[in-house]
C-alpha cells in the first residue's frame, strides 16, 4: 500500500471538505457488513467517534474471496477515495481501492455479534464491551469529564495534590477499608497477648487502601491554599446497589479560608461546569445514548445547569419527608441517615431540582465536620441529584483544636497527631467536598448502573481482569 498519513475517522467527518476527493487511509474494527452481489458496505469504527465510516467495496474490483475475512469484529486497513455519500444515513464514504486485513474474527465465537445485547450480558464481557457503541460513548464522555475537572480547577488556580492510596488512617471512620498486608495469612505472627503483630508487617503497622484523600488533602490546603485530589478510592462495604463500587474515583477539593457557603457555591459551579462541558464537547455521544436508552437525558442535563440548586437544612428536609404522606420503606425521623428513597423524594418529587442538604446531626457524619452553635448538628453539605441521590458529600471542617480533639477522643481515634497539627499550628477555617466521579458519569450518560460507567468495575464477589 501507498504511504498515506492515517487520520482518525473523527477527523474525516469533522474536516470532510478537506478530504473529499482525496485518497485516504483508514483503519478500524468492522461493526457490520451488508450488500448484494455488486457491492458490499462495511461500517468501520476506530473508536475516535460514535460514527462509523461506510466503506464501499465494488465487487467488480474485489472478489468474494478478497472480502471473506471482513466479518463483525475483524480489523482492517483500507485505502480509497473519500466521497460524498449517495446513501441515506451518512454524509461521506470511502470507495475502497486497497484492503489489508489485520486480524480476523470468527463469527461463530466473537461475543459481540448481535446488535442489542443487554447491558447485563455485556457486563459479563467487560473486556470487550468498549468495542460496542454504547460503552465507547460512555468512555469518551468519561474522558471528557475527567479533562473538564482538571481544567476547571487549574483555571481557578487550584493545585492538583497527590494523596496516598495506601494509608494507616481511616478518613470516614466507617470501617469499610481493604487491608494491605504482606503477612502470611495462614501463619500470622502474634504478640504475647495473641494479637496480630503488625510490627512484622510490610509497613510495620496496620495499613489499608484509602477511602478518601481528604485528611492528607487538608494538609495540602493549609499550605497551598486551594487544592484538589483526583484518584481512586476503595470501600469494602458490602453494597450491591446500582450506585456503589468497591473501587471508585473521587475528586476532593479542599480550600483554606472557605466557609460552608463558599463550599456550596463552588460545588454548584463545579458540577454545572462539568455537565456543560460534556454537553458542548460530547454532543454525538450524548445524542446516541439519549436515542437508545433515555430520551429525557439532554433535557435533564440542561435543566440542572440552568437552575439554581435548592439549599435546605436537614431538619427542614425531615419535616418535608414527614409531612409528605408517602410510605417509605425506611422510616423517617430526626437523626436518621437518609436513604436513597428519601433523597430522591426531595429532589424528584418535592423540589424537582438538585438539593444541597446542610447541617446534619453530628452522629451520622464524620468526626472532622465543624460543630454548629446548637451543639447537635454539623456544617455538612450533601448535594442530591435526580436519579442518583447523593453525588457530593462535604463540609466545613472543625478548625478548633480542642473541639476536634474532644470529638476524636469520643470516637476513639488515635495516632493522628499529624492531622491535629493542622489545627495546632496556624489553624484556619477551611472546607471541602468529595464528588464521586462515577456518579457524575452516571448522571451525564443517563446509564442506570454504576458498573457500566467504569471500564473494569469492582464490586462484591467480582474482580475480573
Ligand atoms: O460522602 P463521602 O463518603 O465523603 C467523603 O469521603 C469525604 N471525605 C469527602 C470530602 O469532604 N472531601 O463520599 C463522597 C462521594 C459521595 O457523595 C459519592 O458521590 C461518592 O463519593 N461515593 C461513592 N461512589 C461510588 N461508590 C461508592 N461506594 C461510593 N461511596 C461514596
Ligand atoms: Mg456521604
């Protein structure tokens, strides 16, 4: 074959005028093939865009034998002239002149033969599902959102701060950590009292995968001003729901000198920015997902970016739920940790808008949140979204050394003098929050299950690939 510079199919569509009439070089995976005894049409996709490029094989030029390996899933390299398409449904096509088959794909055994495989079936084939239109669309949107997040914070002067994945502390205090050890599990060293002797372990103490980068993030914020983390976090809770993963990515901004109102303003601006970015840059993919799964998706996304979020204290939220007359599966009373059905009632039925719920009872929130004057509630804020429930959790932090230490003692938290040093030396008011990245991707793609918005999901009893 002639040496012609290969351009992604996305570029051919975007700059069609530039390439029409020219010989182009395309490569990709065959999505489908149809035709008659005069001509064969192949839909070729290279992952750069949801759009497949039509390749036309004239059977006066190519024999059946030349084309025998062009089956769904095979990979090919084609050169030919790019022309305006006569057919319906596409704008451009390639009149094939030369063909090279990179790799065949046996139609008997290739799992993605049929269109319209269920998402459950594809979850069993997660190693191949990025080759479907649906998952490729989700993954491109996921990429765009990750980029938007870095851009948003960089443009605001925040510093990307790397916090450790292996840690000896438990940020959320929920005891849902995965332990990291190199001790021989069938022959554990013990001390005189019979307890496991962690001094013999790799780090000389008990260590785990992090559930959140926040505590270390606070060290960054009380030095650099405004920081954010963006990395994987791990939770060993046995939650088999469409909104929980055992390994998920979290974005955690932490800001010195921010009070709770500033924190809420930032959260709202941030999440709207990300959704807007996807609306602007992922049009084709969002349209595809809307057409195939969720007709209301574009309107829902627009609605969220165009409307102010409701801001409401937890106690008011409880009153609304109690007066709703609705039969909830889990009872509602002041002090209860809200279930997803409660959150969604407030958002979807009552306000019909995203809600930022604030000032939760201290008993149901983490130790580091700032205590309110009433001594009962803390300056927490959860952002609740339609279809998702909690998408962001955050708070103003307790900056008072004595109050924080008392609370930590009450909860039996030890060995965190390094954390208390932020309050011991030059303490400042500060705030932050955590956005669950996959919950954002879930919202923007309109998918129903969080396991479908991360390439290789981790959940109880599942650790493939
Ligand atoms: O509310 P969470 O537990 O808050 C924290 O971890 C704080 N340290 C954040 C901070 O203030 N810096 O978790 C934050 C968000 C949730 O709102 C949710 O979107 C997501 O992380 N999340 C999960 N996403 C997927 N699977 C899970 N198991 C999740 N648990 C929390
Ligand atoms: Mg939370």
